[in-house]
């Protein structure tokens, strides 16, 4: 995503000084009204952007002392490419199962969900089913503050302000800033109650998944305008305002919540040894090794199939071995695109084959 530098009020500018906002300490406010006054000034000074908010119990920082805001699929200080591949494999699997579940339950709008990956990812992220390349935001300061104080045992909480492009559609893609912004109220089925109470949005970096030059381009600190520290007390709200109760932000009777909870259990069960998780993690490692070896002959990005073909043509893979690798690749595609057609026996056979292939690669290369 494109990095920007927001315009600050004189008071906030003096607080930040020569530091960048992400490395500066949060600006302390004592009341909700005071916070709203600062945000009103920021909105006026940053007219080219729309302000969005995140409320957190902690100000998460990296080793350089900078606040970071990564989508959870990219989180971890050390993140090898095979782990990113594995996380995306699990995301693809969860997306397919979600579509099948929605279609089977005849959920309103399932045909549109079936066609659009951003809607699938949004539901999986918002209902915390698995890691996705999207980050949660809200357009409501009150919602952000309520989340920051929810289940927070510390004395303070944190509100971060981000400047994003103006939205034009339910799914707004801005190629100039390399951002996609999804308005949950407009794309979630009406059975999904939670987004309507949280005024939620999900934002990601357009067209970047596992192939990126630097992970920092995926960090939403690039859009950070200001950070505030608020007291974790009821006095913060003052007269006329109050925290939104957890029972309201997470309403009961949410049908989509129930379905996503079932989906989460299915995915967790698949992570057991010999199951789907082991196969996808093994496949991610295998794909990374094949691509690395293929790039020794041609300096470009290879799909798994192209890498197998290239290595065979260069004489680095015996024909029989290449045929076995291609069989594993086809099984992977079937698992991702038609998961319900795979029997437990076929999956276990695929796991065993992957183990053998990885061992052979270790010995022969």
C-alpha cells in the first residue's frame, strides 16, 4: 500500500516532534469528548481521506519500537514464505467450506458469496474463523473505544486513527493507493447481525497475497495518522456517553456466528496429525522448495506445475518422480476446490506421499 503522512493539529504535531507517528508515544486524553475534539480536527485537516479507527488493549510494537498493524495472516516477527503459503492454503480451504455451508443452508446471498473472494474473506475474518489478509476497522469512534476497553484488565487502552481513500462502492478498490475497502454492512447477508452493530469495515492490500517484495508494505502503519491513550474507566465516557456493551457488539441469535463456529471446529479437527493441516503445511514446504530450485534455471516466479515441468526438462527430476509430484499437486487442487470429494483414506495417502517426496528431495538435492 502507498505510505502517506497525515496532517496533524499543532498540539499533536508538538507531541510527535521529530518522530514518526508510529514511533511516538500515544497522545493521552482523559475523556471521550476530548478524544472526539481531536478527531474532529484531524478529519478537517485530512480532507482528502476518510478516517477509520481501531481500538486495542495494547499498543503492539515491533523490535524497532514502531507500532504495527498487520492483517493476522502476515503476523509474526519471523515469517518464512512456506508459512505464508500454508496460511493461504488454509484460507482457501476455509473459503470453499464456507461457500458449501452457505449454499447447503440456503443463506440469503450465497450466490454472490460464491463468486466473490473478498466477501468470503470478510466473513471468515469478522467471525474469527481463520487468518486472512484483511484488517478490521470501524467508522465509529464509540465502537473503537468500546472494543479497546472490552475484556481489558489494564489501566489504559489505545485508539489508532487511519487515513484511507474515500469509499465508492460496497467493495471499493483504489489502485492508486493499492487498497481494497469492504463495507461489511453492505456485503454480509442479513443473517449476519454482528457487522450491523459494529459498523465494521475490512481493509487489505490489493492483489498481494504470498508474493510481496517487503512485508512492511502490508503494514497499516503506512496509513496511521494518530494514536491516543484513553483511561480504561467508566469516567472516561462522561455525561451523555457510555461504552457499548459486549452483548450488543456480539449479539445473540446471529445465525452466521453459529455457522462460522461450526466451520472453525471443522478446520481445527483437520489440523490433527495426518489430516488436512499436515497435508497443506507439507504442500507449502514442497512448493517452496520446487520453486526455489526452478529459479536456478530461470529467474522468475513459477507455479508448482511450471516448476515441476522445468526441473524435469533440465534433468533435475526423474520422470517417475515428476509424475508423483504432479499427482500430489492435483490432489492439492482437489482438496482446495472440491474438499468434500476427498475421503479420509485419500487424504492420508496424500500425507504419506508428501512425506516420502519431501524425504527424497532432502536426500537427492
